[in-house]
């Protein structure tokens, strides 16, 4: 491995002069800088970022903590963060919480031990109003940006998020305009603010047309394809008279639609199905999914912009970005009667 000492010997200069030249210090001539940098390149010199961090107390590292890259919502958010970080001269350390609070704390402590310059977190939501690791981030004054909604245990931090309430409201309005009055809602994890906002958007749209939420049309569905399939089976088992399903996300919606299709129902002629998120799976499923397009890349870019402000000692405002309704083939005019009651498990 090439060292500064090796370059200095080749150039006939002092090690300190070589170090200053590589760092573009003003007390080294332009000609010397050019010669040293050329030699460093020819000799394959790679700066020791750990040693530089010890000298400058700046690691040029960001921590990025999400639930899992298997969740397709994160792909473009992570891409945007990594791309903008690269442009700014930062590297990104990625950690997965798997939605386990204890693992989240362990991930954050590891990043703190690496002395990262800032942390982006998609929180593991919980009922508790306090989480010690988040309090520690505040006490240590670690620049922190939340990827998603705040909750009582993490409301001290700047956040970037989608306006889930208005997006969900627009989906329900779309179904109502198609004549659907019996709209089933497949919920996500009840502790998550995004589940609560999406349900509230559904409730508000119903109330505007004089309808109340019917508890018999609300099904717990989690967040996976399997969860969507199970909720659809439960809906069939209970002989629901729904004519449409509004799912908490695209993955749940696909699981629901595939189950309905396997029982001989037509989507959307017999049952309309909507999702949330606009992932590739929904766009290319057997019946392309009506959904909302979350501004995923813009969310990642906004998160880095907020981090830059925090690093400058400023307190930026949180960002709440709108989503766009995308109408595809999975929604249509409400049938005169629900066909669910005719199905047998």
C-alpha cells in the first residue's frame, strides 16, 4: 500500500509538503500540487479516510437506517440519498432494522461508534412516547432526518414524508365517483402514523358523502402480499358485500387482487382494488393497479437537503410532499350487487 512517505521519497519532498499538496493547502505552489497529485495517482495512493477523520473530526459518513431493502418503497429513496451524498463527498453506511426496536437501537449505536456526520432514519414505530436511543441522539446533537412521519417518541427531529392523508382521501374519492358505496379498507400496522393517516383520508372522504366507516368493512392486513391474500380470504369468509377494496399499500393490494382472481372474480368488473405507493409490482401485475405515486426520489433528495442545513447549524422545516393519483385498470364502475356473497371457501 502506497504511503505519503513513499510519494515524498519519489518527489524529493517532505511528507508534510506532500500532505498539504494533496489537501490543496494555499502555502504549496500550484506546480508542486500538480506534480504530487500526478505521482499519487501513478503510484495508486488511496487516502486513509479513518486517519483523516481523526485529524479533522469529520468522517464524511452518513448513516442510513431503514426497515429493509426488500420493501420496494425504499429503493428510490435510498438511490436519491446515496446519489446526493456522493455528489457532496459523503459515503453512506446502510443498516436494516427489520422493524425490531432492539435491532434499531443496536444499528444506531453502531453508527454512533463510527462517528457518522449525520443519520437518516425510517423509524420503527411503537406505542411508547419515549425511546432512549432517540433521546440520546438529541443529547448528542447528532444531525438526524426522519424518513417518514414523526411520532411522540421522535417528534424532536426534522422529517420528510408523503402527505398520506390527502393521497388516501383522493383514492377513496375516486372509488366513490365510480359509484362504490361499500368500500373495504385493508389496514396496515396500527402503530404506524402512515396507517393512521391513510385510514383518516378514507374516513374523511366517506363522511363527505354522508357515509360512516363500517367496522365490518375494515380488515387488518399488515403490509405483505401474504397479508393482503389473508385479508381477502377473510373478507370472502365473512360474506362481505363490498364492491371495492382500498389497500394500505400496493403489495397488500396485489395479494388481495390475486386472491380474488383465483376465486373467479373479475377485477374491476366484480371488484375494484386500489393500492398505495406506485411500485413496479403494482404497475405490472395481472391487472395493473390504481394507486398513488409517492415522490420517492424527491423524498430522498429533500432528506439530504435537510441534512445539509442541519450540518450548517440551521433548523430546516420538515417537508410534506404530495402524492399523485394514478388510475389504471384495477378500478371501474361499481356493480349493482356484490359478488362476494356468492363465493364459497
